[in-house]
């Protein structure tokens, strides 16, 4: 894993893209590590220079193919979306001013905000919304977002300011789904959009773009969110892949903000004058996935033994240097509105031994495949895990796999492997992607009848209390019966000049304030 939170969790993309970063649109929490200029009164002015560990010469404007965080943040800066994930994880309106569902959550009616225009001056209408969503649909679509719009069976206009979306079945989270960064609203002509057009309705207008190098933008003077957003006069996005070069650019004042600070050297960056560290923990998590079809992992007592044989706190401290949160063997993070505050599973070699005996075993020897392509520090994490498990009579043979081809030759091929997930916008989305029986990226091949029943029932349930009860039981089932060990949730760690101001609460559904730093932050 090279750190790019790539989009590829949808449809026609590689397995490598899949795990490098899911579209994590859901709720987020702020875990600040370091001081910063937060919660001051925003000011307008200045040019923000933002360096990212991402960007490729193959990038383009096409919203269907946003494959790295540079492209995703660039898209968010220039475009408007139907809905937006707020910093506290709640859903707010963007182009859609309001929405309501039919009682079965199958038909959604969106009222569009009046007065929103594209950079070209064209008003945003229902036709633009329909054409923008339709671009990702259909048999010939190669969009990374195709699966998330596939449940749409009809999109129709009810006048120029209302869009009615009919789904094949109920989905109470559909307004969250269409906040996905692949789904900007672009201007339509004769029912079609030009996916390569830079014309958007977001806070910044494109001045120049050199894929894999830089993008320059200026504030949209007609942005409907002014003066509360888009505080910078201009924004320059830079690709600086090398971590040391990126951090040096911040220290020397060549840039104002960097993403993906190396947690192994963050303490050095913290000592630099004029630098602040901002860390957010949301849905990004690291796992060790077991193939539940294969012995010995087909025995749940073996799976439980391996879950008790890992010291999560030590991994968090030594692999992430504390920049994260403890995992509890299920993928819904504490920032999710349906997070169930279950008792934290702790390192307990005696319980691990008990479950081995229940499985008819005195000792256990298993291979564990890992590579830093899985996540930074994955090999070190696997070695630590092996050392910890020895106290329970479990021998974990760490196999260091090649980085090249890891996602095609190791993940979902070998029986016990290290994996990286960036999470999903909602509990349903995460569960549907990686835990439902038979789905393409169920990397533990887990099949639990009760879980699958609850998953289908909860998806169309509009009563939040009832849904919470269902998701609590589902999280218990994954934790206690599933085939995944989830030791930790990893933070996004960013470096900022002391001249940068930002809201007290910063979104963590993605890095850089949920990709909204360019319009939510300012020069203090």
C-alpha cells in the first residue's frame, strides 16, 4: 500500500485498488495530536499550497476514474455534490436542499437548492443531476461508482428543481451514498455530461492542471456557500510522493499543508518551528483476514483463539506510534452513528488456550502472509503478533510476501493475510462490501445466516432505533463469529503551517478534513 486512498472498491477495478482505500464517506471523529489554530474566526485571502503523497500522470477530470487522493480532493474542490458529509459525520445538503423517502425507503425525492450555478454561469437543474448520475449507470459504464448507482431503476425530474430516484429495494442510507466523490453534478447538454470538462459548481475554478504534478485554482466568486466557505483566494495542489521531501517542503515554508505524515518521523516534524500536527481517526482500519472455509480457520474456536492472542495496544503503540484507535474485531468505527460500544476484547493468552482446547488442540501453527503493500508496518505488525501469540501456544509463521502483486497473488488467495481497509460511508456499506455472503470482496469467505438476514432487514429500516439494534447484533456476530482480526483503526496524520486555521472539529471520513480542507480552512 502506497498510502493513496484509491477509490477502487466499486466494480471494474483491481483488487489492489480495492484495499488501498475504500470510499469512506461515513461519519468521522477528530483525535487531535498536537496543537493548531482551530476554531478562530475564518479570514479570506491568500494562496494555499497543499502537497500530497498522491497524483499520477494518468489522472484526468473524469469523475468515474478518480484513483488517488489528489484526484479525489481536486474533484471535491471544483465540484458540487447532492449531499455532503459534515465534519461531525452528519449528512448535510449541498446541491440538494432537502430530501425525503417513501415509507419503504425505495423512492427518494430531492429538492434542489435554488440559485446554484456552474462556473460557466449555467444554472444547475434536475437535468444536470439526472445526466450526472446516469453517466455512471448502464451496462457499458466502466465507472468505479457503477455498483453504488446500480440499485437505481429510475431517475426522473419533477420540474426543474426536483429529482425523484427510485431504487430496486429500500436503502435508508441512499442520501449518504450519493455524497460519494465520484458523483459530482456536472453540466448536461441533451441529457449527457462531458466527463472531461473542468466546469463544476464547487468553491474553486480550475486555472491549470498538469496531472501528476500540480493543479491551480481560484475562488469561485459565485459560490453559493460564500462567505462561509472557500476562504482562500487561490489553491495550488502539488504532488510530492516522497515523504521526506514533502515534510521538508513544509518545514522550509515551500508549502502550507501536507498529508500522510510518516508516523515514524512525526516526532521530528513536531519539533520544527511553525508546524502543527493534525490527526484524525475515522474508518480506516488494518486487519488480519482468515479464510473461514479452510482448516483450521473453519473452526470458530480457532478464530477466537487468534483474536485473544493479539495485543492490540502494543500494535497501536509500536506500529502506529499511537496515531489511531483500538480495533475490536469488527469494522464499524466509534465515529459511526451505529457503532455499538461492545466490551473491548483484550489480549488474553489463557482465553486463547481455552479456545484451542475447545477446538481439540493443545497448540496451533499457522502461516500469516504480510507485506507493507497491505499497510505501512504490516510486516512489523505480523511479527509482533507472532511474538504475542506464542504465550498462548500458537506459532504464527510470518511469511513476508512481495509487495508487487500482493493484492492479486496473496489477498483472498492465501488463508491468513494482512489487509488494509479505508472503511465505508455507512455500516451497511461496509458490511455489504466485505461481510455479506458471496460478495466479491468478502475476504474471509464468511457466511452467517443470521447476519445476512439482519443486513437485508436493516438496509430498508427507517427507524433509527430499530436499525441500531440490528447493527449492534451484526457487530457482535462479526466480532464473535467472523473471520477477521481487527487490531487497530489508523489515523490520517497531516502537517500544517502555524499560519493555517481550521474548524475545531475536522472531518475524518477522508484525509484533509474529508477532502474539504481547501474550502473549510483559512489563513489565520
